[in-house]
C-alpha cells in the first residue's frame, strides 16, 4: 500500500512560521498534481495549496500571499512553507497526489477518496 509521509507539524505561535514536508515514491509525484489538504475542526478537508503536473501553483485564499509550495523531484518531496500563521491555520495537514486535478474540497482526507495517494497527516496547532 503506497503511503505518503508528512513531517514538520507541531505547535506554533501565532505570527510564526511553519514548514511541512511530504515524501513518497517517485512514481507518485511524476505527472501528478500534488498538494496539501487541511482537515479543520468541522472535519472539512480543504485543499490549501498544490502544484500541478505543469508546475502551476494553487493557493487557497486563506493562505495566499503568506505561503509557498515547492517540489524537489530529486528527493520526491513536496514542501509547504507558511509565515504569519493564524489560529485558523490549525488543523491536520495531509499530503495528497493524483494524476488528474485535485478537488478543492474532499469528502474526507484519507485513502479511499477517489483513489488519491494520501499521507496520514501531521497536526499543526497555532495558538
């Protein structure tokens, strides 16, 4: 069972910065849109940021201007950097990948949703 692995979560003070990383098999990242979902307090699973197979970046309005998503293909790694974090950034962040476009809101953040590759998530708490 292919699994993506996230790291970098934890407790962050409001106004601070965070850096999340996701690694996985090379074939998962090739020709795929790869991105970060956040599961919030109401269990909603929303796409925060992604990189398309053509390099196009997506940022949700809530993080636009203070986040950067990047991909290191040599290391099969997806990175999300966020500054000026806010309490509303709190949630469990999941890495996902799909050969087609990622939906903006998933029914749930876990394996089984549309055949996406998923990680198990990393918790971010901003206070």
